[in-house]
């Protein structure tokens, strides 16, 4: 299909008529230098499929091949989405903005996991991955010689106070039984041992499972930055970069996907919610669907330079995704 995408691809198999079922894989790599000895390892230093997106690509290419063999059995249309930029900024949002999701009846996605054996699929319902936002705060003070702090306004003290203060947002302003997280991951200020700098900068991420908590944390962080700034006589500049919303798996489609997996003799595993993020969640703002975890054998964790998947997981995964898509079309065709 011709779409206004810089990278990425959407292809259709079937009648070109409804129902429309989407199957998505992500295609981007990570800025990691690969440390495996695999014959198909990355040829480019600082660029590696350390999250298994190459496995996702191969799986959906296999899905396309299998669907092509049985196209006469598809009584609707299956859209295969090869999505860029899952790691950010969101490629899913760019796909949504093309309008290609608007007439879809459901959509399925997958992600490999070293937590499960080959031949096992993982299932979780409801909010299973977090909304991910980034924040950056710059405290502006007045630079001076370190020997004369009274002649300046120290932004580093304000930044340090803010780092300590934000720890209370989750521990004192949020339900202790709910999953919420704030992490300050980078702080910088000054470049000389005897100079109090003009400014200090810090940034980090928030993770939330509900829209209400997402709004609440943003407001508390913003208010806290201004309060700290006022207390220490500096000014605060807050920048907020929203990421994907929480990934909310539909229970009905989840039970359907699990039934198909059981019939194909997969092992079934319950997956715990994660505060990781997944921009597949943007599709759920348009259509209900399900995101399944594919066991690829015990290995190093995702994003590790030694991460790898067991190739034996590939054909079963492609077979499952093709069967899931065809069965979903059959389930939906009576609604038209």
C-alpha cells in the first residue's frame, strides 16, 4: 500500500474488503554494538537488533508467506504492518496518522521474550505495559566563583533538592498498590571544580498504568520543580515529552488468541505486567486487539549486546500469527 511513510511498509493479503485484521511487527534496531558470534550478527558497530525486532520481521514475513499459500481461505483482508521507530519517537503514531488503522476491526502484535521457552506463548490482560513519558528540568541560577557562593545563586543545590523531593511523589502521593515510577536518570551542571554554574540540568522518565495517574504525576513534578525553584531562589524550566500510553490488552481478544494457541499445541504462560513501554498502545486508541509474547529461549535480556533468539522459534511463531489472523477474519465476517 502507498502511504506517506519515510520508512515502514503496509501490505494487504485477501479480498481487499472487510473485515480488516492487522498484524504488526516493529523493524528498528538499537544503538548497541553486538557482541555475539552469530553468522547473521550486525555488520554495523553501534547498531544491533538487541530487542529481537529482526525476529519480529522474519516472523511476519513468514506469516505473509503462509497467508499467501492460503489466500483463498481469507474471507476478508489481513494487513501486515512493518512499523518503524518503536524505540522512539513513535512509529506507531505515524502509522495511525496515515489513517490505515481507522477501518480495522482488530489488530495483533507480538514480542519475543527470553523469559519463555521456545514453543511457549505468554498472555496478559488489561494494562500490561506502562505509559512512558520523559521529563527534563533546567534550574537557572547565577554563576560565581566557588569561593564566594553568596555572590551567586547555586542551581546545583536546587537540582539536588528536586531529585530528593520527587521520590515522595510515588511514595506519598500515589496508591502504594498501584504501579507508578519516577526515575531521574541524568544530571549535569557546570564544567569546572571551582565555579558555581549558571544552570543545572536533569532528566528522567515516568511510568504509569492509568491515564489519571499519568496526568497526576506530570502535574506534581511540574509543581514541585517550581516550588523548589522558589525555595532556592532560582528559576525552573520544565519540558515534558509524552510517549505511548499504557498498553491495555483486550480480554476477549486475549481469550481468543489463547484458544488458537492451545489448539496449535503451544505452551501457555501468564505474563506479569511490566513498566516497560510499547508504542503498540497507540493502535489501541483506534481499535481493540491483543499483544502476545513469544518465547525464544533463555538468553541474555533484551537490549543486552549478547542478546539472541533461538531460530527454532521462528516457524511456530509465523504459523501462529497466520492462523490467528485468518481465524480473526472468520470470527468477524458475520458482523458485516
